[in-house]
């Protein structure tokens, strides 16, 4: 049996990876007592946005041009999370600037998602709070790493899909 990397399988991976990362965040929050800060909550939203877009694509199973559009949407969603993760890592190494906890926390906790799913989207932690590293990296650094990988993978997927769509259209 030959394994073929179809767009549906790629979209399934883009769904499962962010969901697994959010599951790890929930374990850290509810079992390890690491309260999420406002930037953590925004990164969770970014991961879930990537997962929702990928799930929609996996269900729809778009043809050539649609695959490119979904891959570009995945890249934009990952880029938004990447921006928040960069800000969070910068805040981690520059604690006197923090993350604007008072203003940012109020903003994040007043979003509809925080009211609907407080166990997932309620921010109550400090952005610069020290936690035990996981394999040498803090959680924001892991988030930055994963958003970078998701962004790069989405770009590669979009370019390959676009090249394939152009080749088929030219034939």
C-alpha cells in the first residue's frame, strides 16, 4: 500500500496539530496550574483558527484553486498567531514592559469567546510569569516555534498547490 500525501490529508494534519497544541495548553492550565495570560489566550485562538480553516478545507475537499485559497488562509491565520507569539516571547525577555496585562486582560476577557468558553479563553495569568521549561523552552517559545512551522508549511503547501493548478490549467 502506497501512502499518498493528498490535500485532504494535509488539511487533516493542519487540523490535528493545532488541536493537540491547545490540548497541551489545557493540560498545563488545568492540571499544572499555569494560568493563561492574555497573549496565551490570543495564541490559543490563533491555533484554533488554523484548525477550523483546515477542518473546513478537509470537509469540503476543494479542487486545485480552492486548495490554494485554503492554504493561503492557513498561512494568514498562522501569521497572525506568529505575530502574537513574537510579542509574547519579546515580553518574556523584557519583563519591565510586560504585555499590558490590565488593558489586554480586560480586552481578552470581554471577548465573546471568553464568556462562552471561560475554561479555554479566560486570561488570568502574567505574560512574564516564570514556568518550568519544557525541553528547554518556555511555552511562548514553543508557541512561536509551532506557529513558524505551521506558517512555513502553509506557504510551501500553497506554492506547491498553485504550481500544480497552473500545470493542470496549462495542459
